């Protein structure tokens, strides 16, 4: 079941100036990239279309996650990276000349499952979601959730929060959103 709160996320490609300096003469050229999983289908579509127009250029993109892509890009093991989150100051220092190019936009959604509650039923606010993720709201029948959902019989069961633990761009956007919504 999907909640009603979404967070817009902008996925960007991070390119090094060195990519534009490669010789694209008639020799075979391979451009390697790594990063975010979210834009992979789009990047792969572009890769196939580009190779039809420029058969001497092979683009290899590994969708290993934003954190992994940034790490490989700043260590200069790939020509470009894709990340949902912008480079921080330390990463920008490790990748002088890097350029952020917006490539796609998506969203982050809240999903929940409560036996007996129909899909797409519950409403949340940003502050309520922040308190759930901070551990301040721990039961589905919390007065704040009940006030947003009159007429719905909510159980007195624990809310089990599940989240990603890797260095993902999705985590970056979600935690940024919750930080902005948190009253504390």
C-alpha cells in the first residue's frame, strides 16, 4: 500500500571534464559509469540509442547505487557517475571539474501494510512521518494518526519502520525531507 506523501528526487549524472577530452575519432571508445539504480532504465535506453548512432562508442553503466557511483567517480575508476544526491564538499574536492547534469526526476513514497485497512487509505503529514521515523510515534492508533484518518479503526499494534541502510540517493532525499518536516 502506498502512502500519500511523496518526496521529489532529482537524479543527476556527474561527469568529469576528462570524458569530453576523450578522442571520439573512428577508434573504438568505451565510456564507463556507475551509480544510482533509479535512472538505470533511462540510462540503458540512452546507451542503446546512442550506440546505434555511434557504433564506435560503447557505454558501460553499472547500477550499483548512488553511494557506490560517487565513490567510484571520485576515485576516478569510472568516467561518469549517477547519483540522486549532489556531491558534498569533500567529494567535490576529490573530483575537480565535475559537472552535475540533471537527467530525470522521480519520487519517494511511503508504503505500509496493516491487516484489514484497504490500500491507499491512510493519510499522513510530513511531521507525523518524521515522528514515526524518529520513534516518537510507535503505534498505528496514535492520536495524531487517528486525527488524520477519522472513521478508520486503527489497531494498537507497533509500527515497524523499514528503511535502506546503504548510501543511497533515495535515503538522502528521504532523510532530507524528514529533517525539514521534523518539528524538533
